[in-house]
């Protein structure tokens, strides 16, 4: 195992894995129509590992929860099309997380607003690439095809966007841990 792989594994074990049980419970409570939240957790793990391999993640817990939520919403959308007759559709916008404390809700909302602001401050092409790569989880080839640009441009714009987002978070005090 290379030193980079060992560091990647250490990061996952320390920063992501401790949230597994809490995330599984949260998904079960928030999305009771999903039969197996464990699959969503594993998919979220896979995506966060892929994202981390292309650069640091400012808040792994928030990234993990947003990824899991997006996967759950996609699964619910697909269930609408596969739903047996006679069952009412589930509107994901009507699902409320009663288990989150007001302070957790406020903190997550604030972090999300900073992430949105950081992405909105990016130049247009960077914003498009970062959104497709980091939020929607598309590969570099898929982003290149979707935007009609080269894979090298996607890679360069991802690097620029990541640096600018890191600078934004540092300027707002969110990356003191990674500032050296």
C-alpha cells in the first residue's frame, strides 16, 4: 500500500466511518420508504472516497450527508416509476427531519449557504464543472461530453475551482485545520 493510499484510508477511517451508524439511522427516519438505507450509505461512502481522491473535502460529515440525501431523493424518484399501483407517491420536499436539533439544523444550513456562496463565486465554467463533478458526481469524461469541452479542460477547471473554494473557506475560517 502506498503512502498516499495509507493516508486516504486513515482519512476515511477517522473522518467518515465514525458517521456510519448515525447516517444509517438518519436515513431510516428521514426516508422510511427506502427499504435498505445501508446501500445508500455504501454508495455515499464510494462517492466521498472518489471526491476525496481528487482533492480535500472541507467538511466530510456535511458532504456525506448531502450525498446520502441526494442518493435517497434519487431513489425515491425512481420508486415513483416502479411503485406498485394503489400506493400514493412520496413527495421528497414534504419529508421533515424532526430528529435534528435546532443547533444542528442551523449549523448545516450555515455550512450549506457557505458552500453555495463559494460555488456561486466561481467563474462560470468552473462553477459548471464543479457542480457536475462534485455535486452530481459525474466523471471527467461525462462532464466533458455534457459541456462540449475536453477532459483536460475539465481537469484544469476542477483544479481551479477547488483552489478557489478552498481559498473561500479559508477566508471564512472553515479550513483552519488544512491551512498549513
